[in-house]
C-alpha cells in the first residue's frame, strides 16, 4: 500500500491496525517516521485533536494539525473538521499524563510534509492518481490527493457533458481517480473527464432506434441537450415543458460519428433527484499524455494534451 493515500484509505489496512494495537510497534513506527491513520474523536477548546490509537490515546497539538496552521495561512477549521474522521499522522514522542498513563504525541503536519516531498513533488502533468472528494463548491470539487492535502477539480474538467454543480457527479467522501492537469507554485489542479471515455467509447453502448434514459442539461431555442452518459450528450428536438435538470426518456433518431452528433426525440420528462454513483472509468493507465475525445475522422477535433 502506498504511504501517501487520501485520508480514510489506510485506517482499516492490516498493517495500520496491527501497529496501532501494540505500544512496541507504535514505538518502532515512531523511530521509522511511519505514516499511520486513526479516527480523531475530540477537538478541545485549544484546537488540539485527540486520536483513538487503540492501544493508547494520541494527541495532535493544534500547530501540528495541518500544514499552514502554524503560520496562520490555514484556518483552524482544517483541524476542527477532522473530528469523527480518519487523520493521518506520524508519532513524534511519548509522554505520561497526570494519572501516569502513557500517550503519544502525533503530527499530521509531518505526515503531510512527507507526502509533499516524497509523492506530490514527483507528480507530472498527465499522471492519473487516486483522490477522495472532500467538499463541493459551485466552481468545482476539492479532493484529497494524499494525507489530507487537497487539490481543486474545476467544474469544467469533471465531464464532457456540462453540469450546473459538482454535486450532480460527486458526493463528499467519494473515491475517484483524477488526472494531474497543472502544477503551478506547488498547487495542483485536477481533471477527470479524460478518464470517462471518448465519444466513440461512450456511443458504443447506444443504437439508433432505441429509447433510453437521459438528463436534460440545457434548453435552447433550437432544442434541448440531453446527457446520455457523463461524456456523451445529444440534441433533442424542442418540446414544450422541458426544463434543464429533468430526467428524460429519449428516442435515438440517428448517430452521426463524422459530425460527432446524436439526434434525439424526447418522449417524456420528469423531475429528478441526483444520486451520484461512483464513476465508470474507461482508462486504467497511471499516466496519459494525450486524450482525443472526438473520432479520428470527425470534422471537429476535441483533444486534451497534458
């Protein structure tokens, strides 16, 4: 298992649980600067985190709670929000409380710096990496790419089919894969749509003459764009009462690869509650230099070069 996974991916691993069950193994982990993970159960009034290590109590002092807490560039909410969630850390030392009970001092900041130096600093544009959605904003999704270090996935990079809000694709805590889109001043921006398949890969699941389900993404004066898959949409003829955000039953009138078009007829629409499911990925590689979405013989070329 990689040392630098998103928080929550290590907690239940056999190696992690084994170390947390033994004070002696915990001491050895401290000597080796091993990154471990356990649940934060309390944040006191001084914003120190208490962590349940199993064999003893762990404490992450406020200033060790995350990179940036010490110098004030990161707000304390980054620490407070970890309560009842897994946190990664290294063990820095052991102490004894007023009752004579041993406890461990921990550093989440140290784990994050190890992650930055030994993993994130080695990433290149086009690398495909595991990530975990942490929270959603109207402009994009934030994802943990290792040890609680967060990168932005802009809304326009989530899928080829346009969406109004990232909650239409993701929910907090969802495990995804993402592509390193850019690296600027140590900050990483992610992309996702390149993993969801080309136009041809997506359209292969559909045939002219079929009636299938879709989601109305936008309504224009010349018709409605209906999403058939996250990376595939078609244009339906105008129909009264159709609104963006509705689910639709659509008849596939024709599929035209050289124009990258799908012509649809809306049969019926109804209101729809988003219930994001884990994405289906077409690409399983660990790196991608180029993604050609459009068919080779298409008049329009849609391509991403990393």
